């Protein structure tokens, strides 16, 4: 469940910086005594008990601009961090990691105190009842959506379910989210806190602006960097493009390597039995050929043969085990058998292939043919990428591409002219009929409005983060020394590294 949509990115980064440090340290820490629970079961993992600090809720752990951060403030954040680790790692942290987590909880409590003080000083924490009601409505809708999602994923409600069954299913969903530290009231509080945090961020970053010159400079630098990364490395380029297309990164590579084509294809589904027969024979033939090549190499190099024989030879005292039966030798596969299996597939689809070729000759729009023929028996697209709208010009393919099956790459470069359509090629996914749509221009990607907007957003986030860090640094924070701080622990790490 995503309890809040984080529009206040910079503040969220500041609040989570200490937690990220803790997460990295935890990943490197010994974890032999943790009990892991299966994800999605709703059961809470039980960690090895840790020795808690023995403080009263009102004990002062730090002050921020003269205002107290109490043990209760720190402990509340610690409990949230524990739940984070439970959800992320499947277990709670063990005792050896306690100081790092409490230091992270302290830093969060300090930042939250500063947000609260700034909001109060500027009247940003004053919300009307109408504003509160609107925030609660959004929170409650999110909560209901999370419950609905859980119930649906568990399949606990059917057309025959009674009202009592439905009530029980939703109670189970609420109980599950309770193990993750959420209920409706806590979510409402987070939404209220989030609104106040957003107002504080707006105040702190109100004078931050990104200029067109900064956007151009970032674009120029990224083009230079991307050329160094991708000009001679198709794997790296395609990996980064994949991240961009999956929306895991916000900016595409800004340099195109040479040798790429835009390719679209009609993926014709194949009868499972025919396809399995072909791919099995093909794999066996390739393995057979590899073995024959290895045997030929060994024959040509007697020294290598002797070395292998010496390594594999049984000891003098070994005797055959009569209970062991040698594996039967697999019947060799011929190229003719593979060709026949391939011909069987093409024969099964020949009428459809002929229809496609006729319509291609009549200049029927290729996207129309994809929508008509590249369809599974259930009516869904055989290759969703071709109809999703994510690849309007087609896939980017080069001879060096490794993110596509070899048969698809071979088909893509079996034609020489833009607009040409290939013969059918068979892969483990089905039969591909590809069209060479266009060449991908090599070199820098043009600075479009969309790329400008993406770069501007990134620069704005960076500038907001710097402004908020500067605001955080102006606070007078005093630690009472009752628990180690993040700086203390980082100092210890630096000292340990120096001593090694």
C-alpha cells in the first residue's frame, strides 16, 4: 500500500536520508538470528528480542531551536523504522543493529520537530475544517482502495459470498495492514502531516528557480556523458532504455549509438505442441553440435585429452557399482528433423501468412495488421509492446542487440530497405513478420520539450533538496548524548577504517 503520494520530494528525501544510511548498514550487518515470515501472509515476523533503552517518554534526547525532542518522539519513529525493515527484509532487525536504527529515528524526530516549529511560526499548521475534511476524504479513499486491492488479490469474495463473508474478508484486510503499521486513523494523520510538510517545503523553496541556461547546460553535459557510456556499448544503452521504458528512470539516454533500426512486427501465435517440438529439437541439435565441436577440439589436442582423462579417471581401488545403470544415449537429432518441425509450423500458419503478405502488397497500414493478426486465442495481444503506445516508431534494434531473441534480430536485418517486410522467422515466442520502419539517427537526441521538462524537473528537485538542506542546517540542534547520533556512528566507522 502507498499511504501517501509524495509530492514533497525534497522533504521526503531529507526525512529518509538517515533511514537509507541505516538500510545500507543493516544489509551489511550479521542477520543470523532473524525469523523470516512469508510475504503476503499477514503474519508478523518475530525478531530476536533486543535490549531497549530504559528512558521515560519525557526524557529529552535533543533540542531543536530550544524545543525538546523527547524519547517518546524517537521511539515512535523507531517503531515505524522497525516496520519498514519488516516489510522490506521480511524480518525485524536484531540487537546488533539497534544503535543505527535509534540514530536514524532520532534524526527523523529532529527533522519533524523543525517542520513543526516552522509550520507553527508561519501559521502553516492552521487548517480549516473544510480543508481537513478534504484531506480525510482523500485518505479514506486511499485506505478503501488498499482494502479492496487486498481482498481482490486474496480471492476471498466470490459471486456467492454473503454479507458476512464480505465483512470477514475486509476485516482480514484491515488486520493485514495493521501488521504493516497502518489503520485508517494513522493514515489520516499521515495525510494531515503531509499537508503541513508540503506547506513548509513550499515556504522554504519559494525562491528556488531553474533557468533555461541551466537546462541547456545539463542537457549538454548529459549528451557528453551518454556518448561516453553508450557509443560503443549496445548492452548498456539497451539496459538504460529498458529502465526508461519501464518508467524506472525519468530521462532516456540522450545519445543514440549507430546501427539501430526501428522495427515493428506481427507476432503470430503458434500451436503449443508444434512450437515445443521445434524448440526442443533445435535445442538438442545445438547441444549435439557443441559436444561434437568439443570432441573435435580434444582429438586435435592429445595433451588436453590426457589431462581430462587423468582428472576423470577413477581411483585404482574404485570398483563399478552394479546398482548404477548408465543413462541411455539420446537419439541424435538431424538438421532435416529440425527443418521439418519448422516447416510444420509454417504450414499451420500458411493461410494467415498469405493473407498478411497480400495486405502488405496492398499497402495496408502495418499497425492495422498487428492489431488484426498478432492476437492470442483469448483476444489479447501476442506482444503487448506493439499495441501499448510505448513504442510508436517500433523497437530499436541493432545487430549487437541482446535484449531481443536472436531470431528477431536476424529478421530485423534480413531486409535492406526502409518499409520492407521480412519473411516469417520462428522463435520460442512464435512466428515474427517484421517491418523495417526507419533508421534511428545516430548521435545526440534532440532537445525536445518533453526532455526539457524532464531535465527541469530533475534540476528543480536537486535545487529544492539543497534549499531544504540549507534550511535544516540553520537549525540549532543540541543532542543530550543519551543515545548515539548518526554522526557519532559515522565517525566510528571512519575511525575503524583508518585503523585497519
